[in-house]
C-alpha cells in the first residue's frame, strides 16, 4: 500500500512539473534545440577541452620553468633541419687497412694499428676499385682499402669504400746474375 502511495505521489509531482514547464514557455511549444546562451556555454567547454589536448613545446616549457625559478632561460639551441628523412646524423669516421676477408655484406680488414675491423656494406655504400665503380665481390684479400663509415654503436656501416689493388712484389729475375 505504501508503495502505491509513493508511486502516486511521484506521478502527481511529475505532472505538476510538466505543467510548470509549459507555464515557462507561455503554454507554447518548446523551441527547436538549445538557446544561443546554452550553445555558447557548450562551445566554451569544448574550447577548454581542446586546449587541454594541445601539445606544448618542450623548449617553451623548459624556459617557463627556468623563469619561475628565477634562473635565466637557457640559451637557444641551434635550429634543427626541416628537410630530409628526419633521422639524426650519425658520427662519421674513416679508416684504412688491408682486406683480410670479404663476406656477402661485410668486410674485415686490418687497420694501421694492427686491429682487425669489421665494416658492413649496404645498398647506400659506394664501392670503388681504382677509378671505377665496383661490387663487394670485386674486393679481395690483401687489397688496400680506405673506408668512410657511420658509427652505429656496435657496428660500422660503410658509406664509401675505395680499394687499391696490391701490386705483386716482383720476385727474382731468373735471367739476372746472382749477387755476391
């Protein structure tokens, strides 16, 4: 019984509320969509949400933090490039020595200090033998090479390999008289 009274009470209150709404609209139909004031309020909320999604420039954030602490802002970094592949430049180096082994995509050579070095060759590597373009298979053990490479931490990637074939050391001439 109490349940029925509660339900009836809610029904009466609901009807009174609907009557109050129609009284606010002068008994006329409700307007189509929200009012201009409501739309402006929603736009403001959406602008705030979008602003929270924007990315912040880390340099500007660092400068603002330094200013808040009372320290002078850090000196501006040199401008970064805007073109290219976007990859960071790798440290470059060069070495020279004699080829000790030729693989499918790598060369082993002994440098001037007697250290064996390994350098990888990829499709961007320029190979020369003398003054002509060459293939990796044209390199052979004993060739003197000069290599320009990119240092990728644990490995070197060759950018230029120039081979100078070793001329054989002349042997004794069988026609010459013996030395005394």
